[in-house]
């Protein structure tokens, strides 16, 4: 396929506006999957994705479609030429915005799907700007026009006023009834430019994604920007210099289909003997080992913004958790893992994530796909602490912050971000309040039009990893658009907050907070713990302390708990059942010192900021 007959595009949409359904319809229309036969929602596979309505791992597919360009109508053409269309899927959340931007970098156009009843929503705006910044041709698609409450004209007006998109360009579809779908592919072919690369230049490929396959090893998704890649070629990574031999190369149609070669403008897969997905860095440039090229712009190594300790809920499950984490990180190289030991929780792992949702998803997959039961510690960001002896260390686990008096902390720096927030103007007040509660510094505040405000804040990363996004969404009825980019470390007055049970600090509950917030956070943590720890046979004191100073305290009085108390008479099976149940319940407890703490208590602590 000459590049003139290739189109690379994405579908971008707010959650639930019909992106996956529409993608399936396109695959059916082009005969890539059989109607009704294909797995429902081919491009949206993971259970956690279905449950949460987000796309975590991008899937990509190649389709073929015959089409005569309108500019060629009337000219003497015997055959209808076939076009090669690459649908490049994107993950759907701000944690993954770097991966979205890499996927979009391989596209020349995007279908911007908007629900005809709900209209433009927060993610529509975020996605529009990501596509716009990548200079993509945007085709507005107003979907779900079959709904009784559909109001395509209102949506057209929104698209015009928000994004200056011409209402005449909007396509009206129903992925459910099939109405209007026939115009989609012609629009993609007619309106989206072909990829700009050059066949005669040395090979440059953008690495879009990678996953681990039990039989084939690491499979990379790539977009060939210049040149061509053949089976047997020797390639190298521009970021690591590592070289590999190409064992297999082909397209996703939608299953892996070997072709032996990928030409300029094509998107496909490469199997090259990489041992782990850690070697396959999203955004990296791959090139022929023998040639030197200028790497494609925009590469960033995965940046771990949030760290948390993961421990088996039951001590004996360590091997199972270890195995599950190994399997899962094979397919998600953006998680970093190191072993760590906690006096409270035993042996576990310190994991680094791109953001809080990424962390949640990882958890959920550990539990759902690998049956691992995990306790996670309060998420933390990487701080830099300076000690009185002049040494500086990066701290990813608050428990490791030295509390010995000979080595005082003299200064602390915390990572910060520049956040962009776009909201309907009526929500300006609550958003300003939220940002100042989260120690934000306003950098910019203006109005995009009569309905929308634009704000820029410098915010400590710590303040956004704990529930900021949810809070922002809830105070703005879901309309807020939020995105962030890294900023410099800022000097800050942070302190280590310890939780003590019966006078013993619980290392897994230590956290770092701003001095001014320590009192409130300490109080909330202590109250939460009191609620979630069952009374036991002895009194328990729960304290929050900074150094040797106790700032909050609760006491849980003693109680004897006898599950058999309600069993009258001698029904042995019932007794057994209850005892079994109690044993089962115990499994989900962690014994810290002499206190049993249910797993839920750890989960609840995550929500305190
Ligand atoms: P994420 O992948 O979760 O971001 O969502 P999505 O944008 O892919 O949405 P999805 O395709 O999963 O569709 C969401 C819901 O809308 C599903 O229940 C679909 O069946 C339904 N849906 C999709 N298109 C249409 C349509 O044209 N009309 C109607 N009535 N429902 C639709």
C-alpha cells in the first residue's frame, strides 16, 4: 500500500458515549470481524475495563476498504482501489494521558464521538485538545441518535461554540441501529490525510504499546513513520541502544497476521526477542541497528507518580502474590516493583504507578485475574528529604524516613504539577475552594467563552493523587476537565505522621503530610481506624503522632467476641459453619502486634488526604 492509500486514525470519546461499540461496527463493516460472531467489544477486553468503563490497554486493528476518492470520480478507473485503515485505540484516563498522546502521535485524524443526548462532556474536551495539539483532522460523530432524548442540533451547536467545529462536518450515527454508519469510513478516507512519512528514509518506528504473550514473548505495537521493516532485520531502541532481531512482523487484522514487512505509514506488530515489556518503552523510537536516526519527538520514560506497598492479605499467600505481580507486570511495564519488608505486614512489594487510577486498576486485576488478596498501604509520592548531616534522599516509603534523633530532617521537597482545569463558569467558586484546600497556587484564570472558564494551578502532586480527580468531578457534576503535566520539586513543610497501636508505630500506616494539615489528617485516620478495627479482648489505644508528639488519640474498649453465643442447643453443623466463617473472616485480618486489623481498614485509610 502506498502511503496515499493509508489512513491512521483514533476514536476519542467521553466514557460511555459509544467508542467501543462504534469500533466494533467499523470492524464488522470492513469484514475484519464477522457480524455478531466476533467477541462483543473486540477492542475493549479486560474485565476491569468493562466494569469501570475505561480503556486501560490500547488495542489496535487494521482494516481494508475499497473506495474511490471523490477527486478521482469520473477519471478512468477500472478498479475500486483498496484503502488500508489503521484504527489506533487509546487508553481513556488522565493517568494514561502520555500514552494517549503517543497513540495520537501515530494518527492523522480522529473520530470525536459525542452522545447525542448527553452532549459534550469533560473527557470530550480533554480528548479534543489532545487531538488538536497533535494537529489531527477531527471528524465529529454524534452517536446514539436513536435515543428518544437525542438532540443532535444542540450537540452541533456545542461543538461549534467549544471547538469551532463546523456543524456541516458532523456525522450522525447510531452504533446500535446502524443508522449513518455507512458515512464513517468514506469520511475517514476523504477527510483524513495520509501519513506523511518517507519510504526512502531510514526506518523510524514509534513504539505504541507492548504486551507479553506466553508463546511469542513480547509483542510490540508500532507505527512505521519512515522507511520499511522486514522480518530478519536488526533493529535498535533509540532510548536504550539495545539491539534486537525481528523474528516476526505483521498487522493486527484483528488477530496477529504475519506479513513479513511493514511499510511507511503502516501500523502493526513486531516480535523481536525482547525478554520483558520493560524493554519496550511506549513512545520510544525503533530504527535499524546499522543506521543512526534522529529519534521521533516526545519520548518520555514512564514516570512513577504514586507509590504504594502491596502485601498479601494472608502471610502465607506471598508466593501467590509474587507470581501474580510478575504475570501482571509482564503486560504492564509502567508499574515498577521492588521487594520490601514491613514489621506490620511482613514481606511485600513497593510498587510505583502512573497515578491513582492506575494503582486501583492494578489492584483490581491482581484480585480478579490472579485471585491475589492484597493489602495496600497509603499511596505516597516521591519526596526528597534533606538531613542535618547534609545528605539528601528520595523517599518512596514514608516508613523508611529515619526518625533517629541524631539525623534530623532539615528540609523537604515535594513533586508538583501544573494542572489545567476547564469548567463551566458556574463551578468556578467550588473549584477555587477545592484547589486552595489542596494547597494550589493559581497561575491563570480566564474565560474561554461565556460558558467556560479556564484555570491553571500549580498543585502539589500529593494533593492530587489522593482523590482530587473524583472530588473535582463530583463538585462539577462531572463537567470538569482536568489534565496535568509535571513541574519542578517545590520546597515544602512536610512531616512524617505515625500511627501507633497500643504505643507501637505501625510502619505500614506511616504517611507524609503537610504540617498545617497534620492535625486534621491525624484525627481522621485515628477515627477511621477506630471504626474499622473490631473490639478485641483487650483495650486498644490508637494514636497519631509526629515524632514523639501525639496529635490525636482514640481508645477502643475491650470486648469478648463469641460467635457461638447465638447458637442455642447442639446443632453441630451450624456451629461448624459459624466457626468456618469466623476462620474465613480471620484470613482477611492482619495481626499487627497483638491487634487484628481487617483489610478494609487499610483500604479506608487510602481515602484520607
Ligand atoms: P468506554 O470504552 O467505556 O470508554 O465506553 P465507550 O465509549 O466505548 O462506550 P460503549 O461502546 O461501551 O457504549 C456504552 C453504552 O452505550 C453501551 O451500553 C452501548 O450498548 C451503548 N451504545 C453505544 N452506541 C449506541 C447507540 O448508538 N445507541 C444506543 N441507544 N446505545 C448505544
